[in-house]
């Protein structure tokens, strides 16, 4: 099975200059735990997680007006939509991440998570070796 067949085609993104509280609100609204940060050209420049935001928003008064680009992880781990789902699972395990940005021709086309893969296993569609 290819990543393209299992991914969620809806990529919820934000820009680097978004305030952390706005990013948190967007996560909450969409029921997700990560947002991919895209530049003006639509290229991935970072990822921010729920945990990243909770850590920052827990402070009473930040020293400066903080933006997502100040707290995001700049190393976005991606996988091709044409790769096998097993490759996605192995990459997530090796990188210790719970989700990958799926790209096609350097454009974000979806997201694949550990939960997506677990659902396939639970449904008997994907059989672990």
C-alpha cells in the first residue's frame, strides 16, 4: 500500500508569523496535535506540536511578542506520496515522530500519522510483519 492511499489529504497549516495562541486555537478547532508551517511559497519550513505550544503558553508573560517561527521545529520530516506505507511507519519510528508531511513534487499533499497506520492494522488492511 502506498502512502497516498492512507494519508489524510487535508494539510492544516500556518505561517511562521502566527502567534502561538492562534496556532493553539487552530489545533483545537481541527482536533489535531501538529501544524505544519509553510512559507509564502507553500514550502514546509517547520512543524509545531501541541506540546510545543502548551510549553510556551504556560508562561504568564513572555519577554517579547512570540511567533510560531520562534518555537517551531525547523527539521520537517517528509515522505513521498509514492512511498510504501511500511516506509512511513519505519521513518516515524526511527525519527521518533508521530506524523509525517506527505509531499509530491515538493508540495504538501497530505499527512500520515501513527494513528492512520494503526487504523489500517486494526481493520486488517495492513498486516504487520
